C-alpha cells in the first residue's frame, strides 16, 4: 500500500507544480474593464495599461537578455518620473525555466534589486527621493498568457515593445533595437514635459 500513497503524493506534486491552477486563476481574473493585470517576479500586481502614467512594456525571451537590458537602459532619461513606468516581460513558453519557476522568479527579483541600485542616482538627479525598487518590475510569463493578451501570440526571438499612454491606450508598438529611436520619441511625446 505504500507504493500507492507515494504515487498519489507524486501525482499531487506534479499537478500543483505544473502551473495549471495559477493559469486557470489568471484566466478567470481577466477583467471586463480592459485593464491588463499581471503579477511580477516579486508577486506584486501590475496594471500594464493603468491610467495616469505612461507604461512601456518590454518583451523578449531568455536568449534576449542583453537586448532587454539595453532597451531598459535606453529609457533611463524617463526613470524617476512619477508619470512613467517600464516593465519587462520574459516570454518563457516552452523553456526549461518552467521546471524551476521559483528559482527563475528569485533570480529575476535579484536582477531587479541590482537594477534599482543602478537607477537610484537617476532618481536623485530628478529630485525623486523615493526608492526605485517598487517602480520596476519583471514578469516571468511561463505559459504565454500575458504575451498573448499583449498581441504576441507566438513565442519569437527578439525584443518587442508596446507603450500605453496616460489614458491606458496603446500608442506605440515596435521592435528593439530596430526602432530604438522611435520608442524614445514615442515615450518623450507622451510623458508630461513640465516635469
């Protein structure tokens, strides 16, 4: 009878660690208000098209890490503004990261800690004494639901960007680094120039 108990425990572990329950929960929580909600690697909720701020969503897969960082750095001039946020979505569909979701999220969280230290002087230069860490986020999209909701239904190589204006409306969509200048211009046009 011990083998049956161990088999049941193993089946329960595989079912719970497979991500089926969180995916069903995420699908059930898609609101009818049109807001795109997600949890970042720290477990904090983000509304990607939240009215009141310009939001840049930067998406790529794990092999695009250098370009994802470069894209984020290309927006440094806007960091520290209260009306601007940028978030990175890592498309992990079909990757080995699905086997170690906790490790993947912890690693992403440590990367965000380092990024917050890097941009802290930018915040200070703009007179923002706040902690930059809560203003930056990274999402591990293990099942592709968020990417699909953002219009990227197929996993592909390369960094993609989308910009939402202060009303929560999509205003720009492009690729990085191909359209790096266009991305910067779109964000500059949308942020409040008086700050």
